[in-house]
């Protein structure tokens, strides 16, 4: 019959003496040693060997009182490595021995993540709201507005930079003036007015914005035009236009739009800066889909304002660069003495034709009246004529 092997080996006893067993295994080994005489002898022998080894001493060489520096540091580091346990191993053993502490740490980490996510979303909403308020300030033509972007902890540092201020024009800069002129002429030779007008516009780099001509039979002809001429050459162009005929009236006006141009430039720069910040928010921020859509909607609105401001700026610059001239040219007309009165035959023929038209129109009108009023007259005749006839018949018999 085979014998049962011994459940405990020398290695297990050595691990027990070194304290490397778990608390449960160490308790089982203690109970076993109290009962097993062989294992007690093994433990005693191992303890004796350990005491002998600990009592050994290394003799120091007479030629040198100390070990070399590199050897001493290597031995010290190796001894420290054997005695010092890694922190990660200790932490993992601590967490495995205390699961409740690990659960509490995981719960705290989860709560912290939720709070940070909510704070991020709240900061995104607050930033979008403040940007909207700053845009309302921009619309009031503010030249330099600094929104409180720096108060957001999660916002990038470059977003807190204030918008660029618009430099005001110096005293030496000429003002921006929109110039307009009205000119009324009477031309003796109306046939050449159109050709001369095209020549003047070509000479001064102008163009026609609108032109209307009228040539009624037996009356004076006329030309009405709206011309755009470079403001710097307006006076010279008016001098050439006056040569087209006799001047019946002239007026000039100038409207300064310097402040309007400054305000428009400030609004445009502020809107562009707001667009940059919103774009940076969309690029660096993460949050709910509704928050992202809200920022995108605001960005689309700001881009629309930028396009509108750019169109206004272009129109204003065009008005400043080109003056507007309203030109009216009437023909110096004289009615001819001969050939103005029709002949007698023509007059009689026209009278006969007019008479026929009048008779025909009268007949048609009578037919229309009968057709329109006939049914009503017939109905009322039946309703009122029958009682009247019966009453007349009764009175007649009496």
C-alpha cells in the first residue's frame, strides 16, 4: 500500500519562517507544526542555520579600511531593493485586502467625473450667453469692448484676448464725404446730347446708373439720367456737362460719413473677433449636442452679420468714391408754323368717324341697359300689375 506524501515541504516551512505566507496559510502552518515532529525538527534546523549565517562577519583587509565606493554603492542599492517593497505592490495588496476602500475610491472618481462634465457644459452655456451679450454691445457701435472671457477656468487663454480697437482717423486724414449734384439743362441741338454724354463719361471714367429718354410727337424731347463720376473729378465733369446746353438749374450737396465709416469698421472687427472665438469654442469644447448646435446657430448668425456689414461697407465706400449726378436735359423746342393744322377733308372724315363711333356706342349702351334692367322691370310689373288690375276690374263693375 503506498504511503501518503507529507502535505508540507521544506520550502513551505522556510516560507513560513520568512513571513511570506498569507495569514490563512500561516495559520494552517502553525497548527501543523504543533502536531508534526518532523516539521518541528526542520524548522529548528532552518532557524539554526539562519542564526549561524547572521553571526558571520567579513574580515576587513589590512590594506584598505573600506570597500571601493562603486562596490559599496552597489551593495547598498541591492540591499535597499531587497528590503524596500514597491509602492504599487503595497497599494494593490492594500486594495485587495480592503475592498470597501476600493469601492469608495471608484465612487468618488465617478462623482468627480460627473461634476467636471456638468461644470464643462455649464461653462459652455455661460460663455455662449456672454458672447451673445457682447454681440449686442457690438451692435451699438462700440469701438472697443472686452467681454469677460477670462473668468472661465476651462476656456483657452487665447480666447480671453480683447477685440482689436479701431484706430480713429487723425486730424490730417481727410473726411469721407458723399457728394451729389443736380443739373438741369436746355439743349438747342438735342441730337448730339447723347453722343456728347458718352464722350464725357469715357473721359472722366464715369458710368450711367440710369437713363430715360422721351420723344413725344409734336413736343420737346427730354433726357433724364443718373450718372456716377469719380468724386475727385466731379468739378471737371460738371464743367463739361454744362456745355451740353443752357443751365436752367444746378445744386450740389455733400454728406460727411466719416463717423459712420468708423462705427461700421468697429462693428465689423468685433463681429469677426466673435466669429473667431465661437470657432475656437467649437474646436476645443465637447458637450451635449444641444449646446453644440446652439453655438453653431450663434456662429451662423454672426457670419450673417459680418456679410451684411461688409456689404454696407462696400456700398459706403462706393458712394464716397463715386459722386452721383442727376442730369435732366430738355430740348429747346419751337413749334413749326406750317403743317400743324389738318386739312378740311381730314377734319370732316375724322368727324364722320367719330359720329359713327358715338352712334354705335350709344346703341350698344341701350342694349346693355335693356338686358341689365329688363328682368327686374318684368318681375315688378307682374307683382304689382296683377293686384292693380284686379282692383281696377272690381271698381269698374260697381
